[in-house]
C-alpha cells in the first residue's frame, strides 16, 4: 500500500495541470485516445450515447481514459466539464513511459482502473 501511495505522488507530480471552463469537452466518444485525465477538482459529465448512460463525477479525484490509452484505442464515452475544473493531463507516450519508469506504476494504474469501473457500476444513470 505504501508503495502505491509513493507511486501516486510521483505520477501526479508528473502531470500537466490544465484548467477547463464549464461545458468544455475533454474528448468525444470515438475520438482516438491520446490523453489520460486526472480530475483534480471540479466536475465532469461522462456520457455513453449508444447506451443511454451518463455519470457525473463531482470533486472526486479520479483518472479517466487509462484503459483506452493503454489499449491504444478510442474513447468509449464523451467527457465534458460541468463546472470550472482542474485536471492533470498525461499524453499517451508520456503515460506509457511513466508505467515503465516507476516500479509500481502498473499496479497503481490497474487499481485506478478498478476504482473508475466501480464508480461506473455504482453511479451510472440510464437516461
């Protein structure tokens, strides 16, 4: 556990901080996954139009886009801010470099993907 916390500190210190205004898109469903986003503060709306599902995450630090970036695929949902929000952003190449650079990064990101998935299972609303 201590190793994952140390890894988290290193990873978060490596991100580029970007502020978004309300109602700005981070990405759209089907867009090539080029970035991983870490919600530092603010809120984000995730929508899966084909499934009529949506999820709002408010002031909960969470990674978005890990799985898509690791698989080299496309985003499976659309992400848009609902309030002014701050993110740490990692481009795909740098994100992959972090995984090899830090000893426990792979385990850390796997646990973050599980956390994201559990948020989906608990809070996704069908519209």
